[in-house]
């Protein structure tokens, strides 16, 4: 972050932490650019509030940042928009110093604060839709925004400054040394999309409800709790609209794994054939690919094609893992095909097809080949590809 006062709006200060070294989140999401835990200090003429805290281990840094503006002991409120420890994990340290501060959270949020952080009843303030707290010349309003991505999540809105504190919503996992999104450059949008895929895509109905509320508010700034602040939020709101309910692209994601080249030979024909039909196609070899990129491309893809050899009567473990993510992460383009190869007994295609169908996918075609594919198998791979391409062309 730049040195000096990080006042993003009158009386609104960034007091967070950039975690440059963190490389994984939720024990499976790679963080090539680290992440930030954004905490915001709101100072009114009578009272003050801290919105969200930081990951455990950074309590000292948070308290030092607050001290630049206000003695932490004087805090009146700690607002918990979300109970996940990357934002709420330092609440015990803050409440220990700010002895008179009350914790403000949603109905489910206060229960979670009690369960996870041992915040006693007498220090809780439970808020609901449109409740406010007055800080003196500043009013903070609370907006229910459940399931983004936990049940207790809510937003806080600074009504005077028109700043929306959205916690994970509109977040991105990155450190850049920049406070504002427009200072970050081209890296931000793909990272915001990857974040959306991993955190918000499974909850697209809640995302749409929240978007409708955000659009009514017409915030002038959006201050999420990961990544940069948006001082011109229209673009990120429009991207969320597109990702959550916009038309899908004429795009197919092909994900595959191959042990001896047979499944890969089929993949090459499938990829080339779909591409020859004027449909964008993105192949991912799971042996060397990051599944978070797969999920990111599936945000607006119309179809997915999955290939795997048979291993121990089922699919290769990498294909099983990827298919589980595809089937359970709220992918909107629910057209699929499955292919693979086997030596002496099949099973991969059956296993993957069953999982995708359970996830609501329509299986357009399935192809399982014994041994190295021959001319007739490549012809079948072409018909599978044409079926996918036709379906995508007709759907979009
Ligand atoms: Fe960034 Fe759901 O915590």
C-alpha cells in the first residue's frame, strides 16, 4: 500500500494488511499474487467503527494501522460482515483492547461470533436489514446479503459517503501495493473472475439478489475485504451481472488427463473439431493445469467436455477431482460430453457421466475407446465434437 493516510473517503480509512506470501486459500485455491485482508476504520464526530478485521497472525499490524488514526481502546463498534477467520479472526484481539466496543453482526453472525470467537452476549449487537448505527455525522446502514458465501454474510453502507463495504463480494485475491482497482492494471479482471468462480459461483441466486440491492444503492465506491477498492464501481457491477446471469459465451472447456497418450489423442481431435466449427475451445491438461483456471473459464462457458482413462475401474483421480468441482460449483453452462480410453475394462466414462448428470448436466455424447484410438474412434470423436458444437451454437 502507498505510504501516508489511506483515507478512501471522508472519515473512512483502510487499515488492512497485504499478505504477499500467502500461496493457498481454503486449502485448495492457489494465490499466485497473495491476498489482502481489508479492514476499514470509520470515524464519526462522536463514535467510531471498525469494519471487519484481518487474518489471525496479523493482529499487531491491524492495531498499529488503527493507532495511526485513533487509539484502538476508543473503538465503539466492531462490525463483522462475515465470520470467516480471514476477516473475523482478529476480533478477539481487537475486543480485548477496545474494552467498551460492541460487536455488530447479523442474526446468524452473532451466533457464529459466539461459537468461533467466544464473543459474549453482552458485547453483541444483532442487526437486520436497514438497521443503522449513528457515528455522528455518519450513518452506517446494514444490508442483509446472505450466502455470499456463508449464511451470515451482510453488507455495511456508509450513507453519507456512499461507500459499500461488501466483504468477499467483489473481492479478488491479490496484493499489488495499490489501493484502487484503476491503479492495478490488466491483472485485476482475470483475478476478480477467478475469485468469483471459486467463492461466488456456487451461490449465483444469492449473487443476483445482492446485485439487485447494490444497484438500488448506487454506491460511489465499493470497498471489499480482499483486493483493491473500486472508486468507479460500475465496471465490476456489470461484470458480476454478466457472470451471474448474462448470456453465456460460445465457448467450450475441454478438461482431460492422459497416462499413455490415448485419451489425449482423442482430445486433440475433439478440440480441433470444435474449434473448426467457430466455437472457442480451451483445453486443460489436468496434469499441469490449475483447476481454479478451469473454474474461471467455466463461469461463462456454454459446455464442458471431460476426458479420462480408466483407472481401477473408475476415472483417473485428477479427472474425478476436477469433475467433482465442475458438478458442484454452480457452473451455468450445463451441456457436457465425456470421453476416455481403457485397456481391459472401462468405467471412467460411466463414472464421470453419472457425477455430471447428478450435477444437472445434459450429456450430449459419450465415447469410451479400448486401446489406442483408431480411425473409427477418431470419427466418433468428430461426431461427439459436432454434437457439442451444434448444441452450443443453438443455445447461445
Ligand atoms: Fe474472505 Fe469468506 O472470507
